[in-house]
C-alpha cells in the first residue's frame, strides 16, 4: 500500500486541507503537529512544520523517521513575483531554488503531476474561479523582492520551504510535488517587510510586528485583507491537493 507524506508550514494551510477530507486522526510526529488518514487506499501522513527553511527541513527529517513515503507533497500559500497571477490561482512547481541576497539560485527539478491529476485539479479550481499553472517555487527568508534570476522562469512564486524539502527528498530518492496558491503579489503586497519580523528560525517576532503596527496603524486593514487572501489561497491549495490525491496515478516520473 502506498504512503504519501504531506508537508504544510502553517495551521492555516493544514486546517484548510483537513476540512476537505474525513477520517483523520491527530498524532504527534516528534515535536510537530501531525495527522494520519486514508485516501484512495493510500496511507497519508500530514505534518505541520512551521514557517521557513529550517523548520521545513527539520520536519521533513522527522517525518521520514516515521514513514517511508512513495511521494512527498509540499503545499500551501505563496506570493507571486509578477503580476500575471491572481489571488487564489494555484501553481504546480516544475522546479525550485533558493534565493540569496535577491538572487535566484540553481534550479532543482521537482516531480510533476500526471495528466489526469492536472486535469482534475484544473477543473475543481475552474469551478471556483481560479487557474492552475506550472511555475517555479523560489524559497526565501521572507523576502518579497527578487533582483535577478527570473529571466525565462514561468510563473515564479515566493515561499519559504520547498527548496529545503527538495534537498532532503532528492537525497532520499523520494519524488516531491509542490502545490502553492497565490496569497499576495505586486497588486496585493504584504503590507510590511516580512524579513524584519522573523527571527533566525523564521518564527514571527511579535514585538517587531507590534512596533510596525504602532508606527503604521493603517496596516491593520491591509493585514486583514492579507489574511482573507491567505484563507482563500489555502482553500484553493487544499482543493487542488485533494483532487490530485484522488487520482490513481497522481504524478508522472518521466
């Protein structure tokens, strides 16, 4: 029987997925929040890693100590680096890379969806007014700006985990799929410099966030709008993921 490991950074993302399925049960996977369930005769384990590269890599290592998956899926929300995507659109990454000092690094190939899985996800998203596109997952430390390296990239999105998970999956020989839905971008930006409110483990520093709010109280409304966009994006990522997992052959290995 196949086993699939699922990795989400935030409760917002994992909870959106859990609302779409039945029969799950809560488990602890080391220090991480986890869930087990069956879907289409597959054993599935979901882990919530926390934001950022370090947390994602630690959670992936911990998950692989518990299970021996045939497939890993990193899913959740992301920002678009261009203005060619709308809030709620979903990107299936063909490649991922790390960004350092505003520069996109070397691309690492990811596993892509089968035709049946792509069509199923595209159909469910279309019914909700969103689009499914191929793209590139650029992993950052919260930065919203890429200075160089986007030339030739289709639909680059900015997130904080995939490249770290990909390093581990590649070493273990486990296929990795990345599913990200758009929560922000040039037309609907995060209303503050995200990097300035993160500590070295990529956890949000509440004191830094409060100082920003005290100096710029107008961002309260903008932050509320970002939360609404993030909820929509998390729901769409979950819808696409469920549609993919319901297919007999969700990915292609060619």
